[in-house]
C-alpha cells in the first residue's frame, strides 16, 4: 500500500478512498475473481487518533488531510483527502435524511431499500459506530438550546434514527471521541485481500475515453486500463476529473452545476468555560427547511489559525439548496457557489431573527453576553456540495453515466434531490446500496 508501481490493468478502478470509495472498494473486492485498484490522492498513511479526534477539525492546508478548492467569491471550500476522506476530518455529524426526502429518488430507491442501507451504517453495532451524544456529553450551549426549542417543538428520541421537524440530538460516527471513518469501517478490514490493490498519493488527472467508451484512467504519463472506472472523489473532485476528461457532451457541457447548503452564523460571547467537546451536538429542523445548528464553542477552538470570534449558532437553508458551478480554470477546477435567492435569504433572515431572540432569552441569560450577539455579514458554506450528476437524469439508479460505457459515479455528485440533513450519512448509504447491487449482479 502507498507508493510503488501502479498495476497496468484492473477489472475496476475506484478513484477516491473517501466515504463512498472505501465502501465500493470493499464491496467490489469481495469477489476474489475481480481485481480492484483503489487510487487516492491523499497521503499513504492511516489518519492517526490525533487527526480523528472529534475535538479538532484538521482541515487547514498544512494538515495533510485536506484540499482547498478556490471559490470565486473567496469562501473557504475544503474537502478531506486521504484514507477516509472527509469522514476523517469532519464534525462527526451522521444524521439520515428525512423519510420524505426520498420521494423524488429514482426506481429502486424506495424507503425499504434506503432503510436497509442506512441500517448497515447506523444501527446499534453498525459499521460506522453511530450513537447520539448523551445528556452527560452535551455542552452548556447545546443543553440550553434543546431546552429552549423543546418548549414548542417535538424532541426526537436520541435512539430514533430518523430526523424530525423539531429538535434532533446529533447522531455521530464515532468510537468515544474519535471519528469512525469510512477507512476504518470498510477499507482497513479489506486491505489485505490479494485482489484489492490500494495506492495513495496518486492523483488521477482524467479518465481515458474514446468517444463514449471509457477504458481506464490517466495519472500524469501513466495509464491504467480497466473494464470500469468508478469515480468516488467527492462532488468537487469528481467534477474536476470529468471536466479534464473531455466528456463535455456526456456531462452536459464544460460547466457542472452543484448545489450547496449556505449558512449564516450568529456569534456571541459566552460567560461559561468548560472542557471542549464535539463541535455539533444538537440541531433544529424547521418546517420551512432550515437547519439551526448549535455549535458547542468558537470554531477557532477546532481549526488552527482562525481568529476567535466567539461561539456560534448557524442557520442553514437545506432545501432546495443554492445552485453553484464548477468549471476548469487556469489552475484547475474553480468553484462558484453562487448567490442565495431572495426567497431563501428571507427564510434564513427569519431563522437568524429567531436565533437572536433565543440568545436573549432567560434560558441563555447567564451564558450569553447579550450585547455581544452579532450576525456574520457573509453567507458561508456548509461544505456540502452535491448533485452535479444526479441519478435519474445524468446517471442511472446505480450511478452509471448515461450514454457512456465503463464509467460510474458513486459519491455526492449523484444525489438527485435535496435533503434536510447534511449529506454524509446519505452518501455512504447510497454507496452501500449501489455496492450491493453491483456485487449481486456479478
């Protein structure tokens, strides 16, 4: 594993050892007669306990486990890199989408099938070690947040895996206070299979295509021939590979549209002090498709180099999502997360007003310096880009690119509709389901 000569051929090349790629590499290599090559651009080492600690977000450029993407308006856009991808460096939030978020998914993705795939990941004893944060683990802010909203909204029981419109205790992929990564759950147990070859520190430049037939991948001057390429490089990483591959007619042109959950932060100064815990432990989902996020402390406590500005409560617009674009520029893929539509901005403003009112309430009276409450003027990003190659239009229900032979996509690119929770658990759910379908079809 790691550096070394690349195989010249494989039955399947999986690009990206992140949340989806680890699942696909494990599933596809269950058949000993199928040779699988997994290529990852990040470092050739497993994330350490220090990297996986839920009390830190190692997403700066010098962490070694993150990639920064240039964004047209100057927003910070970052994704995990290395074994486990973003599952090794994110906040450890692992909420399902709401059941009715799947109403517009294609045939084969009914709620029974979706539930089975989610269950593998987050049931008691599931692969991702998912559990809700306990009452004794909550930060002061999260405890008061739940008390406040629980006065007039339902509270989901922590052991219920399905979110509700109301108060949702965050369920987290973890082992104690360490993130359970897709690499630990899926890749490490399969790593010694003789038919699975893993190579890290390998950047895939493009897929090799002749017309509408894909026959391999190109890495600098090297080419690996294969029967099928499965792109699992994340929505932005996969978009960059597609755009570099000259597949304009198959992917709809030289610009790909993505969707993003944009977020406004409301900051405050706190009078409390306590030990640092996981960043996000409780959220409220509103009837008008907002997610209100109670962050446990100042983001600067989790991310090196940030200027402290106080703890925050986030207000994110989840449905329908804000459209943005990815295109190729002089230095590679360029992201433009676009402008928030007026009606979405109005909904977010109403949510922000509700948060300001909450921070001035008696529940927060001894915790918050009310004079310190400020609304960030910048509408930021949740780091949730998705939907550039959605199932049902540009890809089929198993991620195969329509009209192209030998190319499949299994990551956030193929999510066909917006959800009211973050996408991480749902991306892994889709990878489990597609992996099962591909394995059974062999």
